[in-house]
C-alpha cells in the first residue's frame, strides 16, 4: 500500500510545488510517511491512506488531470460535505509540514527562505535505579509539578517522575525540537484534525519550550472561578494573590529582557492607527538571549529561561530526586487510597510505594493516568478548554525576519473581556516555517514566488478565551472538541482587528488562516471592508478556520461537588484520600491569558496547604 501512497504523494507534491526538485520530493515523502506512522489519530490516517491508494490508479487522470490536482484539493476545501472538506485540509496541512520539517531536521524550503539552519543534535535519555518507596510522588515536572515538588520538599521526601528528557542545551532546529520536546512529535490534534495541539514534553514541561509569555491571572477570571465553585474570596483572595506574587518574583518576570522585535513593529504601528492599545509582554527571562535568536520554542538549555526546572528543581533549595525518562503507567489504588505508582524506565516496569501522589501530567495526560488506574468520575476527561488560536499574516515591502527575535514581543488585552467575561488576546507570532505553512496552506501566487518572499511576511494570532468544550475519547490520547458560535464570533472579530491593523500599517498582502486561505492584495484594489466582511461570513463549521492550541485546560476541574468536578477546591481527587492534581486540568474555566503563571500560582496555593 505504501508504494501507491508514495506514488500519489509525488503527484500531489509536484503539482503543489513545481519548482522543487526530485531530491526535495524524496525528502518530503520520507517525512510524510513518518507522519502517517506517528500521527495519533489512526482512524483518520487510515482514511487518508485509502484515498491516496485509490488516487494512485491511472483512471484518476480521466477525472483529475495532473495539472489540476492543486485546484481539486482547493475545491475540496470549499465543499459543504464535511468528509471532503476534511480531506482537502488534511492534504494542504500535511504538505505544509512536509516542506518545513524533515527527518534530518532541515526543511526542503530552508534554502529558499534564508532561514537559519541547525543540525540535528542528541538527547541523553537516562536510566535510573528507582526507589522502593517515597513519601510524595510528583508526576510531571512542568508548571504545576515543579513548584509542587519544590514546595513539598521542605516537609516531605519527594521524588519527581517524568516521561520526558532533559533539554540538550543546544539551539535546535524545528524538527528536532518538535520530535523530542513535544507530545507525539508535535503532530497531536483533536479528532479529525480539528485543532492542532502543541503540548510540551521535557524536564520542565511546557515551561522549557514555551514562548515565555508570563501573564498574571486576571481578577475577572479568579472571580468567576469563585462563582463556578461556589466559593467566596477563595481564588480571588489575598492568599492566592500572594501565590501569584511568589511565582512572579521567583520567575523574574519583567519586561526588562523583552522588546518589540522587527517582526512585530508593523503590528504595533497598525494597532496605533487602529486605536488598539498594546504593551510589551512580560517574560520569565534573565538575559537578552531570548530577544535575539527566536529559537527558544525548540529547546536551547536553561541558561536564560527561568523554566520550572531551573527555578524550582535545579537549585539547592529543592530537597528531592528527579527521575527523567520515566513514564507512569498507573496509580495502584486500594481502599480509596493510592498505595503504589507503576512506572517504566528503559523498558523495565517498577512499582514504588507512595504515601501521596501529586498529578501534574498536564490536561491531556492527567485524565488518562486516572482512567488507566481504574478511577471514575463523571467529569474526568471532560470540559477541555484549548484557547483556540487562528492567525493573520501580512506582507510588507520591508524585510520582516518573521522568526527572528523575541518569540512574542507585544500584545493587546483590549478585547479580553469583550462579551460576558470572555473574549480574546491579540499577540505577535514567531513565524517559523512549520508554524506558518500548515496554517496558511493555499498560495494564490505560485508557491515558488511566495516562498521566496517569505522574509517579508510577519504574523499575529487571535487567542480566544473559550466557552467551548472538548472531551477525551476512550482513555486517550485522542480528544474531540467542538467550537461554538460564541467563540467562533470572537475569533472572527479578532481576525478582522488584525486585518485592519495590518492594512493601516501598509501591508501589500494579507492572508487569513482559513481553509482555503483568504488572501487580500492591495494592487488588486479590493476594498478592505469587503475583505473584512468575507471573514465575518466564515461559517462555524469544522475546517473553515484552521485552528491551533498551545494551552489545554480544565479536564479534571475543581468543584466541591464530585458530580461537578474531579477534585475538591484543595485539589484533592474526590474519593481518593491521598491523590492531588495541580496542573491546568483543575481550572474551573480557562485562564483567559497564557496559563503558565496561573498554573504555578494555583499549584503553590494548593500545595502550601498540604
């Protein structure tokens, strides 16, 4: 079957990118086959394989000639039939991955972009002699787990277990970073490829590879947490604010080592002209390094980034042990109590006796751990919030260096509480090829001309605080998520604000991350408001907007009622006497802003009581 799949891929690739050569096609094919093997949603990959198998036969040319292949997939994208629309999106998005990533780390379009090249490096996976017993087992070393372990190590014998590896302290290329420091090779998505999910996987979790955007939890969100959990001045209390301050101070959050980079200067200019307020984003960074290279999302050591590992686990104040490359398989539960954890390291499974378990595996993993352990709760694996993201890119006469400099320099909070305490952020975007090409897949101009003009493009995102929800499929790792009209309208409104801002800043071309990509050109004299109206008319249907998510929350939410939440308001799992959750899965609603500080503040607030 792979021979026929490969034959179809080559035909499609040649039509999409006619100026790339056979060696480029071979390299892209290798990555395509890798993607088919590693992509978590096997049922959808099976459908794609079946289509490509049929597409490879000669009779296809009687219906779809080679020169019309790209037009055919664009037509599928516009279809009102869901399965056809999905197929069109699949091909364009996967092609975007295959030209911007490769198994040797260097995307086939790098030479045409004048994009920095970094060789594939190595990651040192460690074998451990595991303990027979620990007082407190912390599962996960990210935003929730790191500070929990640090806080509890002052009173208990603590060990941290994480399936991930340590960073390699090098500047890595995109492919290497995604393959080693993200879940599922950076290929995760909700069922049917509805939302592409980026979730960090390293010692330090997402804090080791995120964009360092460090925002305090808004008072409006904490008030709503109190309302949803039927509390009064619990989350929006002096005690919780003290935890926020403790986190902010220890992470060294400030704007001292951030600025508005070249790639976001036009966005700032457009905001000024569009009467939108903005500010430089505070970051957990302690040097100018993060303002320069733009590759912090792919792993570059801990020297300047104040990650969860560096701040809470690496220093002498942490009195515990860290077991990397050690994945938890389940918690052994007896008589409503965790007695052991079952972990795997270097192919060997061990049982470790525990007195307390702190789950901090992240919102996509924590529910699966509990389900695999035999725990049941009607809310477990439900209420997934994703902060769905869509984007706009704009081309200017001036070079933009869209990947260079601070990962995110500035943003606007003007619309954060636009409607009923929900809305969106407008933020700058580091436009690395594998972030850009899968989300803006259709080129109105020839692909070659577009790729060569890439350095003149810059981008921004709409990050939506969502009321929509998703849920776990079986025990994972698959999730489904349905975007509702309320959140879709906020996304569309945010996209129009970005479009107007880029237009006012003098953009020559503007693209919107819809399917197919919406493209405006100044020299074609289309009125910008006509283009805006086209955006506002995008239907709320799967595969109309291309969506991503780097923030997953809410899948084991807090509530004193076990029918409404998985944990009580102190983070203790209902029905289990010694198991707690401290990651973003306990959020009663989404944080509304980038959640790193909120996760760490919540974890500190909860674990300080234990």
